[in-house]
C-alpha cells in the first residue's frame, strides 16, 4: 500500500472545497438574483405570479439559457437576459435550482 502524500491530501481538500464553493456560489447568486420573485427556497410567489422552482422539469442547461438569453414568450424579467449574469454564474444558479426540493 502506498502512503498518501501531502500533495494528494492538499489536492483532495482543494477539490472538495471547490465543489462546496460552487454550491455556495449558486445559492448566494440565487438569493441575490432570483429569491425576490421566486422565494428564498424557490417556493414561488403566487401574488407576483412567479412560479415555484422546486422540482422543476427544466434541465440545468435550459435554466441557464433562460436566464442568460431570455425568452420573448416569458414575462418580465425573463423576456430579456438577467443583467450582469455571466454564463458561469447562470450555470451555478441553475445547478442550485436543481437541488431545490
């Protein structure tokens, strides 16, 4: 059996930390960009006619495209791209939305 080197341990910690950071980034971005309409837990706000995002049937790639490109058939603000949202940020939000139960 080969001993685990310090470099391997550091690599594992950084790799695991990167996943945690990505999830946190998605949650933080969701809170900043989406929660006002869709609720803190993605439960939706019927008074605003903002749908629940929990258990959405949309794929993460569809969610990402929806917020970065907009959709003329949607109601505001989703008729147009969400301002200041990079593709990486949109992906993080989309991945976070897919975790909502």
